[in-house]
C-alpha cells in the first residue's frame, strides 16, 4: 500500500495529479452533480470531482447516459463549481456533443469551460474521437479521456458488461491509451476492464489512470457518489463498495418525520414561534 503524499496546493490542478502519479500517491475522484454534495466531498478532501453524465441516471432517472443535454450538464457543473473550493472539477461532455465533428466538439467544450468555471472536460473513446480531442486540446482545455466500458456506446456494446477481455480489444485499448497520452490528455479513466490490463496500461502511461471496476493497479479510483453512499439499492455491481447506507437512513428519517407530523409530535412548542 502506498502511503506517499505530496504537498497538495490550495487548488488541485492537472499538474497536481501528474505529481501525485510521479510520487505514487493514489488519486481519489468521486462524482457530484449539485452544490451541497460538492461542498461536502470537497470538505472531506476529495482530489477530483467529476460532474459525470451519470447525472442522467442518478439525477434524472434515465436508463442510460444518452439523453442528458449540454445545457443540463452545464447547469450541474455550475452548481458543483460553486461548492468545490479545493478539488479540481472535470465535466463529462454529453453524448452527441463531440463525436464526429471537431468544430462542434470545441464549441461544446468552450461552453462548458466558459459557463461553468470547471477546469477540464472528459470524453469517451479513442481513435474514433482523435480529431475532437486534438481540437479541444488546441484551445488549451485539459482533457480527461475514458476507455473500456464507455457507457455512451451502450447500444453498440449491447450492455454494460466488462470490456477488453479478448486480446484484440485489449491491444486496441492499449494503443488508444498511448495515442490519447501522445495527443496531450492529462489523465485517463479506465472503466470495467480486467485488472491486469488496467495495471499494464497504468504502468505504460506517464499520465495518471483513474479506474472504476478496473482493480487496484490504476493510479486512482472513481465511484458514483450516490452508489457508494448506498442510495441506489437496485445497483450492486461487484466493483462497488458501499461506504454508507443512506437509503436506509433516509427511509428511517422520512418515516419518523411522517409519523411525527401525523401524531402532532412535530412541531413541538420549542420548535414554534
Ligand atoms: O459519468 C460518470 O459518472 C463516469 C464515471 C463512472 C467514470 O463517467
């Protein structure tokens, strides 16, 4: 277990995470979509906050990440940046705002940066989005890449299963990772791939990798906040560790409130003016 720590400045930046990788200090990333949660995870000392397009699932209740719009992502990002004092905020580019059209990719990324005050964008894919990544980077916008299970391609994959189990897909993933580093991406998310492959990619790359369902050999980890807080009892993949059971806590609290209201136990005289 690495116990290395670097002197983290007031605000985490791309150069902070590069130094953390060099020092062997693991990077902790978590998602957030609103001011209150962003303030709480920032105060707890999280390094990176991802305004994930998983907002489509956990905030809006959609069955996939595809429906969320650029305007909606910018709204979530604005809420998060107001709550994050120290953590670096990275915003997912939603489906349809960067694939296949580098001009549109740049316009979308510029809107995210200008309107939300975030520090970087994240997008999914390798060689298929090379030109878009180049164009965004050319404007001085840091890019976090994302390979392996890329949920915006769920319809192509036919589900959310583990990726790159075979040699050909593993080889393509390694080539894409090296290409994304060469282009200038500052980090790479590896989602739901075999742990030995994620460890190999992490050793090959100089930029930090952040894993989710990719084992312990990556340079950092990311989880969806509502999932790790146990707010979503219907989602229990093998890679998810529960750090709280907020579904139960909220259920008990709301049931107690309902009962107090119905029995006139709330409000008391002390709680009245
Ligand atoms: O949208 C998201 O939350 C993500 C993480 C799971 C990496 O992309």
